[in-house]
C-alpha cells in the first residue's frame, strides 16, 4: 500500500502524500520527541522533515524505503 502511495506522491498527488504523513506521522513525531525532548521542537522538526520529504520525493529511488528515508530526513532536521 505504501509503495502505491509513494509512487502517486512522486507524481505530485498531494492527497497520497497526506495519507503517508498521517500514517507515519505519529512514529516520526515520537522519534523527534525522543531526540529533542521538547514537544514544540519535535513538532517543528517533523513539519520541516515532511516539507523536505515532499520536495525531495521525486528523487527517492526505492519507494519501499520511504519510511527509512523519511526517518533519516527527520533525524537530520533534529
């Protein structure tokens, strides 16, 4: 399912990306919260990571690696 959503988002489907963000957002937020230990900073880092993900998504070579790739973007943002 994620693979289809990622591929749709890579073609510019904003709703597909929104579904991905909702599906994985809680887990990503939890990671940011553990790293930053501040809810506001974690929210900001998550938002910036999702913006970066949207912008860079066409460059993602393997749609099956979306979660790992998004996690890497988030960690970098933190």
